[in-house]
């Protein structure tokens, strides 16, 4: 049984290619409050590397990355 993460906002970036998932993630986080969690849904495997690196650069917290087959779920806490 996988642990359920309480998300505040879900961003559907399915079908978008790099760098669009990261760009849309940055734009969406700007509208969110500190400590809220964004769930990013993406089919772009580069996002599994790109978004964690982006979090490190921006000071946002990567909560986890889940591989759900074709879809990757990336959870980011706004800092």
C-alpha cells in the first residue's frame, strides 16, 4: 500500500515535453501559498530529473517522485 500524499493543487502536464512541465510548474507555484503541495502529472521522463534539479535551485522542496507506469507524479512543497 503506497502512502497517500495530501496535495493542494494538481498540475496536468501530461503530453507536454521539456521544458514545458518545469515552466508550468514554476508558474503554478507562484500562485500557491508557502507549504502547499503541488502534484505534477507528466509523461515526460526528463521531468523526473529536471524538476528535482529545479527544486534544488529554487529552494522548493521535492517531496517525492512516483513512477506510475506511463505517468510520473512529482510532488513539490512550495517554500
